[in-house]
């Protein structure tokens, strides 16, 4: 930034022409400088978003790989537990059929051991089934074995995302589902699931004590709306306009919040020719609304 200082006095035509030229040059220079600063900032934001998207893609590939590797051993554990249960019951039947051995039949140690084994196998079966369900949810969440852009059930994506963040919600957050009747929507399911997961984690982290997250879905003539409303601490009015800016975060503490999560969500919704909006009041909770077109063509 500089300044030109002229002594007062009459100006000739040449002086006026020179000043007009200098003013024009300065104006162009200022405009170019502003444009360069804006382009540099946009490039920085884009690079940060690309880095985060690549990290999420890598995480998705890792999740899909782990889900595939877990399938076989978990299936073996469940099958083995089922076989053990059937064998124990068969042994009990054989013991009951033995004649002249009432002492063995009535022995409390045998009955107790049999009961413990059956209960233990039931625990293994339930745990194995739960892990298998989580593996399926991880695989469906990643969606890496399917075409990127496809027709999906939005409600399935929400349920898979809820399964992924169960540890964040369990014992703290009650989830209320108010699902409307929706058609299948063309989207990038893996990316859309990232949006759901981030908003759910944000909601859980904003709730102090116990609270509620309400998920509503609705349909109008052109769009599908997904609304996630929490009873958390809310967002200050002065921060509402900045929450989608890269690098902005209200989370304190070392290693807590990179400030890129909501920015990535915004980019994903833009990629879907959709939108994400927020309403919040400090102390009263936050509501995010995702709007997706029913039919569109993404290039």
C-alpha cells in the first residue's frame, strides 16, 4: 500500500491525464491483489478438503478390508458355538436315556456344568451375531464394493451410520426416528454416510448429560429432506455463519476438532447438487437440514 502526495496548485491537462492513468493502474493493481488473495485462500481450502476426502476414502477402504477379513472368523465362532450347543443337548439326552444310573442323572454337578456350558454358548452366539451385524454395517457404510453413484435407500444409510456411532450415543443419547416414505435417491452413498456420521457425532458431543437426537425425513415435489435435531448446547449466533468455513471449530482442547468436518459436509452436499442448512440457539440445541434432489444428473 502506498500514497501519492501532490502540492496544491493548478493542474494541466498532462497532469490530469497522468493522475487518471495512475489511478487506473492502482485500481487494477488493488483488484488483482484482492483476486490473488481470494484465489490463494480458495486453493488452500480446496487442498484441505481434498486431503480430508482422501483420508476418508482411505479410511473407507480400510474399513471395507477389515469387514471382509472379520467375516470368516466371526462366522466360524458362531458356527462352532452352535455346534457345541447341539452337542451338549445331545449328551444330555443320552445321559437321560441311560438305564440304572439315576445317580448320574441326578448329579447336580452334571446339571450345573451342562447349564453353564449352554449359557456360555448362548453368550458367544449373541456376541458373535452382534459383531457380524457390526461388520455388515461397516461394509455397507463403506460401500466400496458397489458403484459410486447409485440409487439407494436413505433410511438404510442412516441406520448404518447410527450403527457406526453407537458407542458415541449409547447410554447418553436417545434416538428418535420420524421417517417419512421416501423413494430411492441417486447419490454417492459412502460420502452421504460420512455426512450422517459427522452430524451424529457432533450432536452427541454437544449434549451434556443425557439428551435426544431426532432424525426426520420428508419428501416434497422435488427434494428429499433429512433433518437431524439435537438437544445439545447449541451454537452462538455470531458463529452460525462461520461453521461451514474450513478451519473453524468451536471444540476446545488439544486434538479435538480439526474444523474441516462441516466444511467437508458442505462440499459433499454441493457435489450432490443439494444443500445443508443449520438453525441453532445457544442452550436450546441445533438442527441441521440436508436437502437432496430426487432426480438429478451429477457430472
